[in-house]
C-alpha cells in the first residue's frame, strides 16, 4: 500500500514532467508545422519556381524569334532569295513549336502563360539576318538552354529538362542550316523541309523515318 502511495505520489510528478516536456515539444511542433504548411501552400506543394519562370522566358523568346524569322523570310522573298525565305519559314515554324512546348509545360503545372507582346524588329539584308540568326541561336545553344536544362533537373522537373534539351538540339540544327546558307552566300538549293511537330527539329531528307530528336514518326512531319 505504502509503495502504492509512494508510487501514486511520484507518478503525478513524473507525469507532469513528461507532460511539460510534451507541451514544449507540441509547442515547438505547433510553431514549425504551420510554417512548413504555409510554405507548401504558397508554392503549391513545392513548385519548381525557377523553372516555371524559365519556361515563361523561353516561351516569350521563342515566340519573338519565330516572328523575327517570319519577317526575315518575307525580306528574303522580296530580295529574291526564295530558298532562304523557305529556310526562315521552316525555322520560324520550329521556334513556334518550341514556344508551344514551353507553354504546354506551364499549363501542365496550372501556371498561366503570360501572353507574348510583339515588339519592333529591325530587318536587315538577307546576309545580315542570317548572321543575326546564327549569333542568337549560338547564345541559346551555348549557355541559355544548357543552363535551363540543368536548373530543371535540380528542381526535379525532368519533363522541362527534356524539353529544354530538345529545343537545344533543334536550335543546333538551325545553326548548321544558317551557317551553310551563309557559307554559300545565300545561294542554297530550294529543298523541302520537314519540321517535327513534337520538338521542332528540321529534317532535310525524306529518307529519315523518325525525328532524330524525339523519334516522332515521319508521317507527322510538317512539310515546309
Ligand atoms: Zn522531334
């Protein structure tokens, strides 16, 4: 009985100490949990924020270059460089597809795509437009898209990383085609271009069965 009494008198003390520690722990948790919860709610369950901004930047840039190439194409046509006009038309379509790839990923993350606002574009001679195109695409392939792909990987957004890499490969192809046209002083043969509707890769041979970038079947290629 005595032991029981002793135990009874000890127990509440022990209990209150446990309770006190428990309350402190609960308080600490109560402070921490809403903080984490808040952060999570704000970022819609850890959204890849930087990559979402990068997709928006890529969307606007690709839309702009798509429009630029369409204007370059008109200039080439006017200056009787029909084959260069066609090359710029194919490249313009390719850039539109890249813009759409970025927009689709944004929409997939329930993120609003801010509209592209056309600005004024200076259109030089055909040789100037080709040189500008090589320089712009060089910037994209050497630093912009490799960086965006790496960031998307770090933010665990593999679809965006893949999309940036596909855009990078398609842009490298643009450089090859533009450089070839420059080397030939604008006198390139008038050929049929096939643009992959999935990744924007430009194919110049009808003997290729699928896109080298994303394996889309040739049946789906757009003829330019
Ligand atoms: Zn493709």
